[in-house]
C-alpha cells in the first residue's frame, strides 16, 4: 500500500486561490427593508406572509425551511432572462403553486399587500 504525503507549503497557494474564488462567487444579498420603515401596505403584507407563507419560507435568508428562503426574492436575477421575477410571475406561483408548493388562496387585497411586502425582503 502506498501512502501519500501532502507537502503543505506547496499546497497552500492552491488552497488560497480556491478559497479566494469561492469567496468571490459569494456576493452578499441586498438587505431587507427594516420593519420600522414599512408602509401600511407592506405591514399588512407581512401579516399575510406570517399566516400564509412563514411556515414554509424564511423571509430574511435563503436557507430552506420547507421551501426556499425569500431574502432578496424580487432583487435577484433568477429568471432565465437574467431579470428578477416579475409580480406577475410571483402571483402565478403564489396563487397556483409550483412543484411542492401548494396553491395559496388570497383576496386581491391580500395579494397586493403580500407582493408589497415581498419587495421589502
């Protein structure tokens, strides 16, 4: 059996380059709007979020709960076109569901308020 010896002084530059590339690819997400600055509509949307969405989605990070975290949802260029998702796209996903996400029943006012809140994330 042959043993392998790692020559750490020679390996350090390669590790440093790999770590630098990893960090360069990790861009910080735009911060959420503080609750103290929400409009009345955004505050109502936060209440809708708490009753309809919070059990499956974290609002202020991208970690998965049962569904993806929603931090910067309306700011990230996640569509195939390179644009953030439109309100129409979000509305379709919310009302009709997608994949494991079930459809969510909302009034027109609740939907508008929720979309306003999602834009604060």
